[in-house]
C-alpha cells in the first residue's frame, strides 16, 4: 500500500514540485515590493491624465474649436459665400460672354450660313445639274464607242502575244526542256542512287551498327563491375556512419538534451509560472494598496482644502454675490436702461426738431408746394397705427373718414 499519495503536505497541489512550494511566497513578496511603486506611479499618472482631460484638455479643445469656427471657418464661409462664389459666377459669366458666345454666334450666324449657302448649296447644284449629266454622257461615250474599240484592240494584242511568245515558249518547254531534264539529269541520278549509293549506305550502316554493339557491350560490362565495387564500398561506409551516428545521438540525448529537458520541466517552467503568477497577484494587491492610498489622499485633500473652500463659498461668497447682485448690479442696470431710454427719446426729439427746422427753412427759401399754397385750408392728416411721426405743438386732425367733426351737425 502506497502511503505517499495520502500524506501530501498541506498546500501542495497535484502536479507541483517541492521547489514550486518553497519559492512561491518569497517570490511573491519580492515581486510585490518591486511592483508596488510602479503600480502607484501608474495609478497616479492615470488619475492625473483623467483629471487633465476633464479639466484642461476638453475645455481647451472646445475653446480651440470655437476659435477655429469663429476666426477661421466663419470668415472663410462668409468669404466664400459672399465674395468668392459671386466673383466666380461673375467670372464664369464674363468668360462665357467673352469667349463662348462670340464663337457660338460666329458658328451659327457666319460659318454655318456661309458653308450651307455659299459652298454646300452651289456644290449640290453643280453636282446635280452639271457633273451628273456630264458623267452620264462620258459613260455613254465610253460604253458605246471606246469599249468596242478597246475590246478589239485587246483581242489583237492577245493573239499577237499568243502567237509570238506563248506558242514558242510552250514548244520549247514540251519538246526541249522537259526531255533534256528528264533523260539527261533525272534518269542518271535515279539510277546512281538506286544501284550505287543505296548498297554503299546499307553496308556502311551495317558495319557501324556492329561496331556500336561491340563497344556498348564492353562499356556495359565495365560499368557493371565498377558499380558493384562502388556499391559495396558505400554499404560499408553507410554501416560505419550509421553506427557512429547512433552513438553520437545517444551521447547528445544522454548528456545534453535530457539534462536540459529535466531542468526546463523541473526548474525553469515552475519558476517562470510562479514569477508570472506573482506579478499578477502583486499587481492586484498593489492596485488595492494604491486605491487605498488614493482614497486617503483624497480624504485629506477634501478635509484640508475642499471642505474649507466649499464652506467659504457657501458662507461668504454666495451671500456677498447675492448682495452685490441685488444691491449694486440690479439698480445700476435699471439706471443704465432708464438713461438709455431717455437718451433715445432725446435723440428722437432732437431729430424731429432738426427735420422740422429744415422743412421750415426750405419753405422760406423756395416756397410752399402747390398743394399748400393759399386757398382752402387743409387739415393735418390723421396719424395711422403704423406712423410714429408727430409734430410738436400741432393740433391733431380728426380721425373720421369724412374729415370733419362727427358732432358738428348735432351742435
């Protein structure tokens, strides 16, 4: 009965060695000491980055976007809409008016009429009434008069060529050249090839084939012997090399590969796994520590800076701001509004006075218009709802459509 399986040490997991259990706690402690500062620096930089992004970068980006839109895009849009686009349209219209419309007019009203009525119409008339009848007449002359004469002349010339050239050449070919070539050249060459050259070629070929067969048999025998000797030598060398290779491979596997594999499996793999696990655990523990330190610093910052500032803002700044808003800013704004309205009323009255003085001066210099010259007096026109112009010290005219006092007849 094997008692080793049931009496494993506490904390010893299956598949792990004693070395793994021994180095786990020291490695994790050392890694925690090394990782904790790095994690705290990382968390501080992350918090600083988020704060800078929330407080500085986003407002700065919005301000830059607003500045870009206000100072660059809006002027460029306005410039494009109200300057460049109208100038472009004007330039396009000017270019069309100066360069395209003249050519269109020249083509439509000069070139086309000249080409149609000065060239095409006369050419069509000339073709239809002069060239076509002339061509028909020339064709009739050629068909009725010239072709029979040319046909007869051609027949005569053909008969002369046949009698003077073709018949003698045919006689020479049939009765002189063909017999001379056949019986003076072809027949002797055929007899020479069949009775002399063919036997000589067959004998030479038979002799060369016999010589080639003997040479090939001799070379084949020598090659087989040489190949057998070389094969025996190669087999011996291969057997010796195989033995040496097996011996070298056994030595390498026993002295090098097996120790390296054992060290990798038993030492390097557990140590590397424990170091990786220690880094993971130390990073999480450092995160907890860093978070606790950050919360403590935030608590201190709030109670030392944030709470006093908030108390001062609520207790001092807010009442002072409300007092300034209600006691100083609101009366000043109302006074400024009243002063603005009074100034606008004074400017309106001064403008009306200057306008009336100008009209009176003009009447004194030029005279009253024809409608206002001595005659039946006219009442002052009634003011409508849309009119805001009044004349000081002038009696208001009746607003009745009849132009008189509606209670005059009753009195």
